[in-house]
C-alpha cells in the first residue's frame, strides 16, 4: 500500500521529497489543487470514499498520516 | 473643490483611495478593518501603522513620488500596511508574492527598476537569493518610525487622481512578466460602481481568498474600506479542507465573498457542503475564468438564498468591466453570461476594426481590414486556445486566425471584447511598446485621441444583448484562475541548457509540454522550472520527444501535435 501511495504522490508532485516531509499541509507544500487531485486518486486507487469529515490537515501532513487515513477508511468499509 | 471648510466640503472631488480610509477613520475608528489568523487591526490601528510606514518610506524615497515600492506579500494583513504606506508616501505599491521563485521576483524587480523593496522578517532567507541592488526595508522597522503628518499632508497636496496606485504583474509571452499600472481614479471608479451595484454597507464582512498579487483582492480591500466594513484574510490552508473553511466563514460571520472560480470549484469537487454549510453568506461573486454551471448549481442547491454574481474583466481594465447577477436557473450544460458593463464603462465587440452590434449578428459596415493594434501575438496562431471546458460555444473547432474570426463574427455576432472608460489601466510599467499594442486608439473614433483596451477575448451577444465569453484569441490561457502566456512557460523551458526545444499546448485544462532532448528528464525539468515559474505555470504533463515534428516552414508543428494529442489525428 505504501508503494502505491508513493507512486501516486510522485506522479502528483515529482518535485517533492515525500518521505522527508512531516508538515506537507502546515508548511504549504501541498496546496488545495494538490489535495483535490490527491483525494480523487486515493479514492480511485484504494477503493475508499474520503468524505469531508475526514478531510483534515492532520490526515495529509505526512505519508504516514495518509497511510493511517487509508487504513482507517478501508477498515470502515 | 470648493475649498477647505466650505459648505460643499462633502462634495469635494476624491483624489485618492486614502480618502476611504480617512473617512472611515473619522466615523468608525475602533471597528475591525483587517484580520488574519494572528492579527486584528481596527481602522485606527491600521491607519496609524500605514501612516508611520508612509512617513518612513517618504524619507527613504527622498521626495521622489509616483515610484514603484515593491512589497513582499503573503496571506496575512502585514503587506496591506506596506501597500498603504507606499501610497501615503506618494508612491505606488507592487505586490510580490513571497512564494514566487527568486528568479522570477528578480525579473519583476528589474522590470520595475525598483529602488525600494519592503519585506517582512519571514522573507529574509528569500531576500538572500534575490538579484536586487536597491534598498530593502522591513515592515516592522518602518512601523517603528515616527509619524510625520506635515510631510504626508504635503505629499497628499501634490497628488492627482491619475497618479498610479498599484502595479500588478501578469504573465508575458516573451518570458518577461508585465506590470499593469492602475491609477487611483480607476480604483475609485471600480469601488464606487461596486458599492452602488451590490449595496455593500457597514454590515458587509468580506472573506478574502485571492492573494494580494492577484487583482481579485483589490475588490475586497477597497470595497471593505469604502463601505466601512471588515475584511478577513482567510488562511490559505482552509481552502483544502472545506470543513475548516466553513467553520471559519461561520465563526467570522462572513457574508460577502469575491473569489476566484477555482476556489468555488474546489468546494464542489470535494462535496464540501455534505455535512455542514455556511450560515451567513448573502453575496457570492466570482471571476478569473469561466464558471462551470455545474459548480454554480452545486452552490445554489446548498445556498439558494444567496445572490450570485459573475464578474468579468482582465487586470488591464481594473478588475472587472461587466457583471451578471444570476437571476434564473441554468442547466449544467448552459453557459453563464458575463452580462452587462458597469455604469461608467463601455464594453463593445470589434472584428478587426469594425464594430459588431448586439442583436444583429452583422458587422456595422462591410469593409474589412484588420487593425494593427490587437494584442494577439502574430505567429503564435498555431496554438490558439481557450474554450476553458465549457459547453455551448459556437464554432469552437475554429483553429485559425483573423479570417475565421471574421466569419464567426458575421454568423453569430462575435468579436474581440474591447473596453473604454475610466477603468483602463495607465499601461504596462516600463514597457511602452507592449502598452501601445494593447491600449490603442479606438478605431471607431477618428476625431480625437481615445484609448481602448483590446482584451484578446472573443465575446458574443445573445438576443437580450447580454455578453458571453467565447474563447481566447491568442496563446494566452486561463489555468486554475491564473492568466498565463504559454510563451512564458516555453521561454523558461527553452532556457534550460539540456533542452533542445519545447512547446506548450493547452488541452482539456492541462498545460502539456512537448520537449525534445537527449533523454526523458521530467523530474529534473520540473524541478528546474520550479525555480523560475510559479507552481500554477508548471506543465501538468511533460511528453518527451526524441525529435519534435516540424512543419513545412521548419517550425515545430503545433497543429500536428495538437491533433495527435487530442486524438484528432
């Protein structure tokens, strides 16, 4: 799952070194257009439905946080 | 105009936007004017700070006025005090987004010939990367300096309403950004028209979305000041997370938003209203690109009581020249009109140098000769773009230039949207040739000098005389609400030492770069472009070619590439 996520992130923003980042949102690395694309990609690739209640900065600040969100969404399904 | 203290004092001519602030200062000094997530300023606090900064800047400028003062800008209230400080000093401000790459900022400062750059403490690292030999002043230090009211009074006394207020940079096709210079009078005119048309008053609470180097924000700032309202600078991060954004709108009781279409679209994309809705909004205005009706309908379904207004206009005519108050239902596949001109401005269609009249679908007279002052870039016609993803456009398959434009004009009353009136910018700063190209003599007036601005947008009228945006005329595109000359992106690509050649196409809302070099190098390419161009100008997709196709003139065959990539070939 992590590899798949990394591939999506690499595709989205080839200029960002994702493993090193822990404040992707707080530092403004990802902007709203990135988030819109990312949410679409995550929904499609992991067969989840991220709703607005889960769409919070803390769930997108790092690769780990995104993985945790995906796992949570998948277990709820 | 009847002198100090006279009985007509109330009717004196407004010369400066500062009078909005001075007026409010007398009436509501303790009211909140600007806030962000860290700072809240009342009218009195803001004016005091701006005047101290203005006094200090006037000393730095050593008596020179009408000069550019570049101000590093971010999503906080701090740059606003810098802007007004520059104006109090008798000069004009130039917002420079601190998130821009250092190279582009250096280019802007060079274009301006700026002697002074005003920055915040947070900009120190960036400043070290700039190629700038003028004086750098820090906002907090300027604001410590004493107020010199007599100095400010002397400066104000010499001012006229045709003095420049700000310059805002837009993308330029040769790779050099253009600074659009706008006068006090144009902004006063815009603000007065907005106040009249949209009934802003002291209860208006504005939620600012647009960055200050984007002229959408001009409407927030001056409308708030003029109506003695309040403007909240919404933290950028809220726009990624609708729940947070809605909480914020409700908490601040924001009732008026003037946003880029892209910001409204994000909420729709993320189904932002599925669990919570804004409670205090009463007026929503949008501009920047064509509003997809699907997005508008999403908002209207959730917030039916709100007045929605479509605004149209390029930076060169001071924000907006037409508006349309949404007054009926629209189907998702319909196109929203850009409406009618504001009261003190004329908007008309030209086909070449001939007027296209509303309702007739015919040209006014039959002679046809293309005027020499369009701002289209000759030679770039192979990659005209436009049709930003909206339906209902006629003749959108038309790929070529003036000829088809004329035939389009005859069929459906289409032509280039042109504007005349007080709203016209003064021109492009330090760029007389570009200014002369875009701001030219009205070809319908042979009798006296009268400037018009040719927008480069193609428009049409409907049977009711309402205007519609049809497409762009040249290679300038609207991408994520930003106006971009693809030529500027290409110039940056072609400047890279390892790239043989590159051209950009705009396909399905994506900037597609086709580049030729020794081997595919997308990552390196995007990283290097990121040092020169803001993120919104970076190609969405990079396609490597061992050899780019050439046409019979030996130029890169844009038409063929476009056909191949859009699946037409």
